[in-house]
């Protein structure tokens, strides 16, 4: 599986970074029955993150969700196209 990691996790690729953050955040919120409005302090956010990272089920769901958004839906298979592998910034 060849992916252009530099372009995927580039600060200019805001759409991918937002999708990645949501993919990691949703399993945490869903498992603990929280809404984003419940995370009103940094301490509450930290507490939820620590609980999530110490729970193997939630951690597994976070990893599965994060891996699930990696394949490019415009190509067949799991790898990026030869053209996409040559990109130095998001197109």
C-alpha cells in the first residue's frame, strides 16, 4: 500500500485533516455518550482522551476509523495512483 503521506498530513490539506480528526473523535463521543458541547473545558477533553486511550475497544475503533479514511476513493485498491504519489502539495 503506497500512500503519499506528506500530502495527506500536510497543513494545507485541511479537508483530510478534518476528516481524520472526526474519524478519531466520533468513536470516543459515541462510546461515552457525549456531545461536543459536553467538552467545555480542557480538563474535560483531557479526561476523555485519557479514558479513551486506556480502553482497548475505543482505541481499536479509533484506529479502524482512522485507517478507513486513508484509501483514495478515486483509485482502485488501497494505494494512491502513480500521479498522486508525485504530488508535493494537495491538488
